[in-house]
C-alpha cells in the first residue's frame, strides 16, 4: 500500500501498526536457519527505524520477529520499509527513508546494500519488480532504477514525478507517477523500453496512481484520487499494455489495495473513518480478462477489521490489518477456497506484504 495515502500523511500517520486481536498462540523460532514458510514485511513507523521482517511457519503456527536483524548481527532493517520481492534465491527489500535496497539470501543474510545517487542526492527507493533478467526499483525523486542481479550495478532513467509502483508487463516497464503529496498530485503512468531504459510514452489515468499489478497484457492501476477535491475519488483502472487503452472498473466501496495471482484480480475495499483509521475490509474478485466483478473472495465469514494492505503469495491471499499504534495482524486465506488458513500477530508495525 502507498505509505501512505496522502490524507494519512497529513494526519501524522506513518505511525503504523495493527489490531490487538490475537487468535492463535505464537512462539519464537530460530529465524537464521533456512525457512520454508511466509515472510512478512512490516513497514514500521516513519522516522522510528523499526521496520522489520517476521517469519511465519504454517506447520507450527509460530512467528519469529525481527528475522532480518537476527540474520545480520542485530542490524535493524531501517526506517520505513516499502516493498520486497523474491528473485530466484535472493530477496530484494526497499527501505524508503533509509534510502537503501538490501539484497539478501533466503535466510535474510545481506549479500549487498544498494544505495543509488543522482549527483549529490541519495535516492529514496519505493517499489520493486523484476523482468527480462533485471530488477527494477522506483525512486521517489523521479527515477526508475535498473539493477543488474549479478553485479548489483544501478542504471537510472528519469520518469514521471514521484513514482510509486513499478510493473513489468508485455515486455515493457510501467511506473505509477503519483506526484507525491501536496501540493498537486499527478495522473500519469510512464512506459519505459527495457532495452534502452528510456521512456517511450505516458498514459493519462486517474489522479495519484500508486499501486499496480498485471495479468497477461492487462495492467491494473489503483489511484487514490485527490482528497482535497471530493469530485476526484479513488479508482481502479485497467490499461491494455499493448494499445495503452484505459478502462475503469466498477468498484463497490473505497479501493485500498490490489493484487493478482496470475489469472484473477483482487481488490481490497474499505476506506477510512473521520480519524483516518482503516475501516473493515472486503476483498472482491475480478475476471482479469473481462474486468467483471465475480463476488467476494472470503467465503467463511471472516471479518477484516482495520484492513490496510493486500498481497498474494504462492499459496495465500494476505490481508494486513493496522491501527497504526499496535503490532499488526495478518490474515492468510487459501487462494482456492477463500477460507481463512491462519491469522497471527505480525510482531511488527504495520504488516505490508507477504512472500513465500
């Protein structure tokens, strides 16, 4: 999720975390050994240097906190983790305010710390993706970085203002150029040729595009709108990655997160109350080809209090819940049945994303 929607920044949010409901007992396991379970990226609170990664073992229902620190002699992950992805046997972890991308092995042991600069400016990494044998990262100062996974060298190109999500789709790279916070949001997606690493087009979308995912040649964009203008609301749109045609999706509620499993699109709707606290969430399924909404994903009546983030891993759809004050809760659902597989305390502030 965007860290966080513009309105949250004004409300002095970035003090992320989650609900206090704990449905299942947990115990600490050794996070240094090879771990075949679920990684949870906890965003942390802005300027508190408490981002973290937890490990959840589905077999024992146990959670290990601060696994990154445990694997690296107590070194903290840093300030405001933003995204992580798995590329083969390596993990790439972007830490926005600390201005670093960590490359680790599957045990979270650091292999490389990547710090990118443009002139004298150290750049702030946001979102990550991979494609064509490279890893890509957006930098909030207005750049896309291409990381060589062998040498870890970074090649930069300028894109739209304050890019957030980045996606590889139909042999091209797309960045969601949000425009940042106040004043003035942006409304474009940049299209980049990976061979030259140069922008080849821009696509006009709804205001403040921030999150993206893809299924086939369909690129889905969640834009948060302009909260200072009631006429410009959140919107989920689909871009044809070959023709660049843009279509709106019919969404019920306020979209807060999107994710795909390679065939279907999932949309988390919830929104915020007058104190900018997340409301209970609903996850909707869409046919990614026809854009038709097929119904609710959760089939067993599980409620999602203070729903904050949405992600999909190999076996699970995950919803992170947050009240921005306490440690977070993660709800894992079976992708096939829509039934809850587990829920647990993430042991960190604001659970943002899961990986397996």
